[in-house]
C-alpha cells in the first residue's frame, strides 16, 4: 500500500480514537426537570404576588377623555362648521397599552347628540408634553 494512504488511514483512526476518548473522559450531566402543577403555580403566586405583576395602564378620566375627543373632533378636516359642534356624550370602556404608538387605546361609546345611536369605537389617548391628554380617533 502507498505510504500516503497508510498515513491517511492512521490519521483517521487516531482522530476517531481521540474524539471517542475525549467523549468518554468528559462528565455528562443529567438534567432532572419536572413540571409544576397548576395548583403549585397558583399557590406560589398567591404567596408572593410580585412573581406575576399586573401591568398598570395610565388612562384618562372620563372628563379628560371627553375634552381630548372633542378637541380631536373639532380639529378634524372633515368638520364643516367648527362653530356648530354637536353635544357629544362619551363613556370610556376597557383600556390597554397601545402597541402601535404611545399611550393607551380605549373602547369608547360615543353619542354625537341626544337622539343619536351610540357608537362603539376604539380611540387612542396619549399624554402631551404639557400634561394634557390627546385623542386619536381610529
């Protein structure tokens, strides 16, 4: 056999023996993990509520929200007569952090007049630099 072939075979056998020996020498740790039951998880959170903090969402009061909504409505380019704005009644529903921008998004019920049907719509609220709430009508 050719010396180059023998050298390649010996190098391959040596490499395999070295890798196998290294694998045998290194300790192999076993990880023992168990799943916890729902009752254990509930008991742990009940014992220490800081393990699962609830997010605190700052939202405007009904009066602040109404003022911000009226301001947004009056500055809309779709309003024809800014001197004859309707008497809006407004109720805030559930609010959550706005994922598309600053502030919160709230479900609101808006009535544009006393005889109008209530409209449920999502309105975004964010605090301006001066501390006033600004509404974005989606």
